[in-house]
């Protein structure tokens, strides 16, 4: 059982990450890849990705076993959070102080539940040798490219959908409502947040607050860092759409269906993005169209009562209306 203890200050400092964290997704997905949990959710993905693994990825499968301790330095707080991107996140890992590398890898080597994979190269990594760190950086980048990048739009969309749920919970019930919205994975019994966990753990936030990080590849139970002196983060699993990694029939690719056939694929995509709120610039980048085209489409959706546009400083924020959400939900259920 994991028990996270909050103070009044911690309640005021709860945050939900705005995007999937690439390092947590690497860590959780490596563990999912070498394990067999969640066959309905991850089975298709495993069958596609396992043939793509290369010898250099063995360093990651060694450091990230499906059970037991994994080194904390592989999932640091990059300062900018998940928005720092893969490049910045990997740079943070590779700049880990040698004292931290030694601490984490010594703990990893002594972990009784560590996989029995050989630890070749771990000593050089613990000493911060340049060549060993370079191999780790290459493994992280290449694994992400092979196993995650092809699916990243869907991963991001699922995390965005979860964030929309959390936003609604905050608007309805504040931080208390947010923490209560994670049931049954997390159970809020003020002032303690409980979760099933492989070991008994008491985490006292002590006024530092808590970052709640949604993760696509986290499965069933949340994950947190082992070292108590690191910024507190709780990585939690999100809901999935079954069959998300299943290859589609070539004749179906690019064919407008459902809502897209009704209002057009671009406007349907804008509605889906607007569930979490997007600026004109963000919509332009995510959909690959010009800002002028975005403005034209949002004007049509706004006149139809499906979208609300509000100026915030130098930006216009587009959010979906209840009528627009009902249209999306109705299309999804068909």
C-alpha cells in the first residue's frame, strides 16, 4: 500500500502534468514490453515493437525490469516538465551528477527483485563515463523512435482526454474533487491519498506539493520515485481505447467516417482538440494547417454553437461547448 500524506500547503500545490512525459513513457513501456501484463491493451503493440528491438536496447531492458526497483535518475524532473520534450529530457538524464548515478545504480544492483540480466556496462555508467552515457542516450532516443514515436499522436490524444476529465473535476470540486476523481486507482481519504502498491510506502509531502503525471503505459497501479528527497511525483494509469495499436486496413486510412463525414475531418479534429482547450497557434501546429484556416473553421463551429472562443492576453483560446461535446460523444458511440 502507498500512502501519500498531504498538508494544507500540499493541497494548494497539487498539479496535473499537461502532457505525457517521454521518459516516464519510455520507462513504463519498456517494462510493459518485456512483461506480459495487459494483453488486451498492449498485446498488439508488443507484437509490432518486439521485432524492432536492437542489441543496444538491452541496456534499457536491464535497467527497467518489469518488477522491482528501477533507477530514479532515468525519470528526472526536467524543470519544464513534460513540455521539455524528449531532447531536453534525455539531456537531463545524461547530465545526472556522478554521486546520484552511483547511489541509484548501487541500489539497483542490490535490489533483490532485480531481473537476472547481466549487469555489463552498469559500472561504467555509475562512474559517469562518457562512452557509457553516450550509449544510454542513444538507446533512449532510438527506443523512443522505434517503440513510441509511431504511436505518439494517439498517446498524446489519450492523455489529453484524461486531462479533460481532471479539468472538469477541478471545476466542479476543486482540488478535493480532483483527488477524488482518480478512484478506484487512487483513493482520497483526507488527508491521505492511498493506492495499491508492491511494497508498503509512506510518502510525506511536507509542503512540497505533488505532480500527478498521467502515463499511457502505466498499468493498474501508480508509480513514484524511490528517493524521498526528490520532487514528489505520482505517475498514474489512464484509460485506453482497445485496439489502438492494431494496424488498420489500407482502404480505411484517410477515409472520413462518423463525425468527420458530417462536418469535415478538419472541423471534427478541431472539436476533439478543443476538449482540452487550444489556442489558434496550437491548433495550427497540431493539425498542420495555417492560422488563417484555423480561424475560418473555428468561426463556423462557433456560429453553430459548438465552440467558444475567448481572448486570453495575446491568444484566443478555443474550448468546446456542451453541444459540441455531446456531438463528439454521440459520434463516438455510433
